[in-house]
């Protein structure tokens, strides 16, 4: 049963990545980058509400930051993902203790946390799309290569949330 749920989670992550990355170029033209900002704001509010003394992830404002190349976006969003994961894992563990829905409830909690992580990743991919369209070489291959690197970081970090789920599902 655990393997089935883990497989479903993995499939859900893949579907979410495909669906979200398809919208990236469209949202760049529309100027829509609020999803990642909302996740970052929500994470900061949660941190402040739970423990005002806890160290917070970097509070860099993406709207004021100007990324000039793919590497700077990859570095910034790798850091954001890595800083978000411990917070999301801790939130998951706290919420999992209150779970009354069994494995299904745990899977839903895990998926919700992974979704927040995906939103951060997709914001980074969107920044890369902006570079491709407005200041980069305009090469789709180059954009896809760099976006793939960020998605690999996302997958590595999302695995930590999946591991927390699998541990709690024992």
C-alpha cells in the first residue's frame, strides 16, 4: 500500500511539473509571478506565527531583484528551495500528528507541501523564461537546459518531503 501511495505521489509531482512548466511562458507574457510570492509570504507568516525567534529563509524580494543570467536564477532558487524544505518538512510533521484520515490524509498533506515547493521552483523557471525572452540568447534549448537543472534541484528537495511522508506512514 505504501509503495502505491509513493508511486501516486511521484506521478502527481511529474504531472504537476509538466502542467506548471507549460504555463510558464504564458505567465511571463502576462506578467504573472504572484504564485511564488504568495508561497513565500505564507511560509514567512507561518514561521512568525509558530516561532518568532526561528531563523527565516532569505527574505529577498524577487520583484526588486534583476537576474541577468540563468546561473544567478539557478543559484537563487536553489537556495530558496533548500531553505523552504526544512520548514515544509516540519510543518508536515506537525500536521501529520493531527491527521485523522490515515494514509490518505498523510498523502494529501505531503502533496500540499510538495506543491508549495513546486510553486517556488516554477517561479524560478519563470524567471529563466524572462531571461530567454528579454535578455538571453533566445535559445529554447539553452532555456530548457537551465530550467531542467532547477527542476532537478526541486526533485531532490521534494524527495525529502516524500521521505517524511514515508516515515510517517510506517
